[in-house]
C-alpha cells in the first residue's frame, strides 16, 4: 500500500487507540511486523499541547518511518494548525480521527460525530490537506447509525479533498464495538475510490485478515483490540498473507521476553510510578486468553515498583515454562 512517498509493507497496520498505542506499544508492534502504527489521538486545541500527556503522545524520537500522528477536533483551522505543529515535531503522515465513538469525544462533535455534518467534514479535510506538505489520511466509520450509513459519501468527499488513504471501521458510531463488523459498506467504498482503503473491525486472526482482504478488495487491514496483549498478531497475519501458512504461536518464554521488554520500555518512557500503573493493563491483556489469567493478575497487581513488577512477571513465566503449578508461581 502506498501512502504518498511511503510504501506500507506489510499491508497490516495498527489502529490508533487512545490509552493504548503509545510509543512503547507502537515500537513493539512495528518490530513485530506492523507496516504502520499511528499515534494515539492528539487533541487539536493548542492549550493542551504542553501537558505531560500530550508531550508523551508527541514523542517520536527513535521511531521508525513513517511516523503517523492522529489528530482530533472540530474546528478546521485549529486542526490545520495542529497538523502543522505535529509535522514540525516529526509527523510524516497526519491522520484525522472521524472514527472514535467515545461519548466524551462525540459530545464535543469530534470523532465519528463529525460524520453527521458532511459540509464540516469537507472544510476540515480541505484545511488540513492544504496546511501541510505530508500525506493526510482519514479514519471513519460506516456512518452515524444504521439509518445514516453515509460512509460512502464521506469517502468521496475525502478523495475529492486530497486525502491520501482512508481507513473504515465496519460499524456505525451508535454500535460502538458491539455486534459484528460488516464489510459490505467497506467493499462499496473501495470500489468507488482510487485512493487506498484500509478495512478495520473484528480482524483478530490471519484467516480473518485474508478473508476481509478478499471480500472487500481493500489495500490493507487494520488491527486494533486484537493486538492488545498479542502484538505478534502482525507477524502472524503478514506471514499468512505472504505464504498461506500459519505461524506457530509464540512459546511461553518468547511471550515472557516480549512482555519484559515492553515493561522496561513503559518504565523508561513514563517513569517508574506511572509506568508501573500503565503496565498493569498490558499485563492483563497478555494474560486475558490464558487459563492462568486470574492467578497472573493476582501476582502482578501486587507490584508497586518497577523492579517488583519485572521480578514477579519473570518468576511467573519461568514457572509456567517449567510446568510448575500456578499456585506455586504465585
């Protein structure tokens, strides 16, 4: 998939997720095979650009190209200025959020709420595209609700506005993440556009990724929640799409080593106190599909400092690798 001057290979990308796709997680997913990983949503209001949270979100030092930064807001000129600011701070692709269904975002008429106002969408896209010399991408949903599935119209506005690539989540805003994603609308959008289209929603396995690619004809697939605690899904999908063969799942020791590397990166990036706290949700995600989930959470949630968190995680996985009973690991 080509986005401006950037060849996105493999054509499986990490979805931007607030509170998840921070720099440590993006680096891990890229290392494990994601062809592109956009930052967490960055607010367009300049009053918040120098907060600790925003400064972390705008930190791209050492991040592999291309660096994609997602911005959110409602005012065209404010979003244009946010795009310029982020390009000045290292962004090589600007992604506009019109897909987030969160109530606190939509109540401010940002995220997927913007899809209710097609004229405003056109003004925002035009302002941002004209403000920067880097590719601008857009993430949308299929519509606001089942009676207003205007994703195809928004997609045509996007192409006409100079958007370089479009990602579509196969749900309307009012569905949030309930039910199942539908891909017929995404297929219709792809058939009508010349720019690259990325399919998102419920892609949680190599087989599902291949099915969605074939069903929709899109240029790439985007994986979000299925990567939480399973960042190796990107190499699994890439390998399957390239060879038609399934990779063996990672061993317990490889999961341990990946997780420990992730913990160290979180502690270094955020500092010990905040890093330990943020790491807890990632630890829970790594264990969510394992039979020892509850026991694992009970162990690692005891940790109040980085050294204890690392030691407890190491001991726990070492015990699993040795085949010891879970109770003795705890």
